[in-house]
């Protein structure tokens, strides 16, 4: 049983390593939510507020990262969509030109 600050830090590290092994499971987020609620029951309101502020900061950071990643993906999709549209327009134009005219144009 940990007593000193150092022992609690070692305990924290061991628990974190053990718990995060299951991060890929679809049940992991629900388990973490339940665990945090249960282990917070005996904490004071001020300590819970401190934890909440840290989680809010983490939440904001994650949102920014996800939005940035989504923006990068969105730009590349728009570019490829435009290129596909140009190909389709070119194919339609070629299809509308009579075959004899196509040879003359080349």
C-alpha cells in the first residue's frame, strides 16, 4: 500500500500502464468514465474542481487537434473532388464532340 508521495507516483504509473493497455477496446471509454466517478466520490469539491479544470483543458486541446486534422483531410478531399469534376467535364466535352472533329482537333 503506497504511503509516500514517491510510492503514490509509482502506483500511479503502474495503474496507468495497466489500464491503458485496454485503450483499443470499445468498452474502454465507459470503463474510464465509471472509474473516475467511483474514485472521485471521497474527494473534496475543491479537488474535484481541480480535476475538472485539468480535464477541460485536455478536452480543449483534443478538440483543437481533431479540428486541425479534420481541416487537413477536408482540404485534400476538396482538391481531389475538383480534379475528379474536371475529368468528368473533360470527358463530357469530348463525348459531345463528333468523332470526326475529335481527330481534326488532335
